[in-house]
């Protein structure tokens, strides 16, 4: 079964882990996110990871990554501001769709 979600196609999986960031891309022992070994054999791994990164948790993960990288100069700060604005818009849009 295929669904259209914000301009992208995603498969509806029978698995309970589909699109859940903490199950498909959990924090490892070193504090870095790692793909679980069972996901490597899954035929839906790409759609699943994309769905997980578009979730509220995934968007906050993207914001964390951005905060860790240094912003050097005005141009980098503008790009960072623009990206954070886009992430906050996506979060608000997701919350609006749930209501």
C-alpha cells in the first residue's frame, strides 16, 4: 500500500518499527546514532528512515546536528537561521495535521 505524504511517497509497512526514530536509528554506546543490523536486510529501509527523519523526533534530531556544527561568518549564520526556521515550520505543520 502506498501513501502520498507531503509530496513524497511512502510505503505502509506491517512492521511496528516503521518510521520510529528510536527503533530504526537509535543512539549507540558512543552517543552516536546507528542503524540497527535488522534494518540492513529490510526492503523498506530507505522509506522507513526517511519517514523517521520527517517525524517530530527526527526534526529535533536534525536541529541537534545543526547546533553541533559551528557557524562561521554571517553567511553560515543566515543559512543556519533559515534551516532552523524551516524545521520549526515542519514541526508546526505536523502538529497542525494531528489536530
